[in-house]
C-alpha cells in the first residue's frame, strides 16, 4: 500500500495513509468524513495508474516503465513451482493514453469541487418553448493580433471571455423567458486540447496563456452563462460537443460541470462521452456533432439508425454543427443540418489563406409542439458598439 503512493495524487495519498493507519477502508472513510465508495474509487484509480507503469504485485508485475511510457502488456512465464521465470513487458508512449490520464485528473479534481447552491426560479416561463443559445467555435485561448489579419480584430483570453458572455447576455434578453434554455457549444470552444499547444497533426497553435488559464476562462464562461440562463428559464440544459481542437479537454470539463451541478435539479449537463449528442424536447429532436470528418448524409444515417425511437416520437429534427465557422443549412430526409458563425476573429493562417465569414452568435426558439418559431442574431459590431 505504501508503495502505491508513488503514483498517487495528494488526495489519493491521504486516502492511502488513512487506510494504512485505520486498517480498513470503512474505518478510513469514517476518519476522512467520506463514504466508503469514495475510498474504494480512490484506491482503484491509484492501482490502475500504477499498473500502467508496470507495478501490480498481485499479478507479479514489479518492473516499472519510465514516466514517458505506459505498460500496454506483459507476458509472464511461470515454472512448475509457480515462481516467475521470465517476464516480457511491452511499453508504449503515454501520448496514446492522454484521454485516460486527463479523465483520471478530472475524477480526482471532482472530489474537491464545491457543489452549486440550487437557485429558486424567480420567473415564470412565458411559453412552452426551448431557447437554444448556439455558440459557434469559440477558440478560447487563441492569440491573434489585429495587424496579422488585416485589421479584423484582436482575439485573446480576455476578449473571448467578455465577448462570449456579452453575446449570451444580449441573446437571453432578446429570446429568454421560455421554459427551457439550452446552451449549445458546437465544439472547439477551447483552442487547445493540452499543454503541447499543437494540433492533432502537429501544427503549432498561437496561444494566449497556458492550459490552466484557458481552462479557468472556459469554466468561468460556462458558469456565468448558466447563472444568467437560470434567471430566465425554469430549466437549463448544457450540450457541450467535443471538437477537433478540444476533444479530450471538453470531455474533462463536462465531467467536472456534472459534479458541480449534481445537486441543482434545474440544470442538466448532457454526457459528451460520444461525439454525437442528442436531446428531445416535446416534438423536437436535437442532434449535434462538431462536423469534422463528417458528411451530413453520414450524420443523418447515424441519427436515424441509432436514435430511431426518438426519431419516431418527434416531428421536428434539427442538428447543430460547427467546424467551418460560417453559416450553412441543408435539409436531409426531414432533418435540418445547420452550421453556425463564430464570434472569433481569423487567425493569421486562415487570413493568409483567404478564409473569412461573418462573426455572430445565434439563438433559436423552438415551440414544444410546432418546432422553430423565431430566431435572433447578435453580431460582433453590435457587441463592439456596446
């Protein structure tokens, strides 16, 4: 047990010390003021992490890999006496286990996150409808200077935070008051996925701040948006799609928000473990996917095949997508696929390559029975003027 502390976080080390001192997991849980399941999960996570480094004495694994690698397999030859004669340990670079590593970090952080104090709704909904506040690719953490994109505007952490929150605030003012408010992040809300500041293909990204700064700004935006929506809607739904820039990071932040709001019955954080997401409201079916490496026809087939029962219960079907930063809409087989503009400015590479689109954010009101009934849009120039 003491040896496991080499792979433990400070909180997990505290749990190990308590088990050693108290003798049992139940007694350790009582001394720490937590339930027994928390202790069990904490120990199991440490054992799993140690096993990936080659330490699992219960399975005769005591040859650890360097910190830059993980153990992806071990073959052991036993003699007639049951003793280990030979052992082959196969290792691989840790990069391939990034998602699991990030998830372990998030699980550990979740044990100490404060829960959200439930709010009593002060407003009665004016209609049986859902307002979707659709955030185009946010790229929080991207660094762009005005002189690099022919004067189309700076973009940094501060600008991303204030611009996004102001846009949501103004759209709530225009279209709030409905029964449900749904915050739809179509992906790439964070510009980076990890501290390497590289794309999945190895290209260097221009970044403002470090990963910690970007995560904090991202969470502040989500929390502020949810607070504002709770003031105007009876229920709030969060749909955080995983993009190609932030596939793992979005999964982790979503997990943390689930913990923060677990005691707030008015907030639902939809799981984003799968890159396809869906939600039903009355006669409306909402689908979502970032849109990277995905043709609309392929997405249509996935939704109709995988969510056939939801499809059959609904009359109005709408899919939110991002990735391309400009507005497109196409109806396929009774489902409208729509991509959305982003508030973010062009980075240097896209500016030099001739790309460009309008910068705005959209809210859409869906009646419970009749589907889309109105929409509003706020543009970057309106926000600047404000």
